[in-house]
């Protein structure tokens, strides 16, 4: 069964969209006012093998589809990705909309536990200015300390106002060794001279994803240090802008993403769009600017729970396991 949602200023316009894309055989599952957007219509098309419209399936499927569609709309998930998630969820024949959405997220997005990033390769954080790379670097060092390991914090951001003092404070509090580096060569030397039991974290300067020179510089640094790249991206951004930025950063070799500021945003469609278009896997997430809050794991179930929360919430409840 193929599900799609359509939004138009009027119901006739929405119905024209349904007939144009799904044909006259489409079944209208629901219609509802969509605030300033107009009218939203959810429609389904029977599978070619003739399956998918059993009464018991429709009864539970309608509620699941409506709830998931409402959640995705709230977070401003781009229509194409929203349709893919809606279809993936509808194919599960589950009456638990939360689990259906989690399975759909697992189908369309990537997830990589932080524990699978071994200490053999440095982890290098990249992203736009103000994304939270320095704090995330400190949180990674904190994770290493909690695991009983030592860490090496290599900062390329010491020239900004207060940058060196901030890095020194982080290193002292976390018991990490600090090295300031300004170019790919000095970063590579710092990595090569690290001690055997040190996990290296590289904090880069904020970059412009649409500046080819800056992207090339990041690629050169990562190659010189033989580092694993992770994009640090704040929540709450415009989905199209976030997707364009992530796609640009993916050209440097970044394959993982650490979203930040989850406690300071209420719309996460930009993060989903960015991860999907760039094929980056969620590695972990920052839910607070405070280092003590650490990084939390991101998996399909915890992400579905986060998306389902459309009202203000406490930072401690974000991505909670239970």
C-alpha cells in the first residue's frame, strides 16, 4: 500500500493533486484543516498485487498514518522524505504508531553507536560557526574519561576570542592533554605523537559549507591526520539549508553527524533532511550546552520519541531510553 499526504489551499486543489499523482483508484484516508497551509489529504493506493486494503489493516493504518503525518508536518520534514517515512511505516502493518515510525526511521536513516568509533583513528569535528563543536569535543573527551581512557584534545580554534582559554579550561577539567594546531601538518604531527592509550579529538574552526577552499582545507586536514569526520549540526535550522550544508560537508568525507541544541529547538526536520540527503549516520546528540550533560545515544526508537514530543520538554527527557 502506497501512502502519500497532499497539502493545498483548498480541498478541490488537494484532490486534484491526489488524482494527478495516484490516479482515480486512490482511496482517501483522511482530510483535515492544516492551519495556514490550507487542507491536508492523506491518500492510499492499492499495491499491484491487490493487497493492502483489508478492513483491519485500514482501521489501524489510518490512525498510524494520521499520527505520523501530523508529527512529520510539525517538524517541517520535507515532503519527499515524509512520504518515504510514511510508506515505510505503513508497510509494517503495526497499530503502534511510535514503533512504526521508529522502524521507518531505521529504514530511511543511518545510526551508528558512538562505541563503534574506535580510538585507533582520531575523530575530527567539522561544521558551521556556532554549531557547538568545541563543547562537543569536550563532551567526547568526557566520554573517554568515563570509559577509563585518556584523551588528546587538538584544537584548531584557539585563535578566536577566548578560544585558547576555553580549550585550556576544558582540558584541565577533563584531564585531557591539549595541543593547539593551525594547519593540517601540525595536526598530523600532534596525532602521530599521541600516546598509545590516548583518544584524539580534533576541534576545527567554524567553516562555510559553500566555500570550496574551506572544504578542501578540512579534507586535507582529515587526510593528514587519518581522522574520522563527524559533522556537528545544530537543530532548528531550515530543512533545505540544513540539507544543502550537510551535502556540502559530505564531500569532505564526513559520514556521521552529531546534532546539537536539541533542548533549544522544537522542529527537527532539518536534521532528518540533512542526514537523509547526505547519507550520514547519527552518531550521538548534544542535548545541552553544559559539558556535564554529555552526549546521548541516538537510535530509531529514541529519535521517534523525540519527534513525538511536540510540546516544551525538559532537557533531561530528551532521547531518554525509557
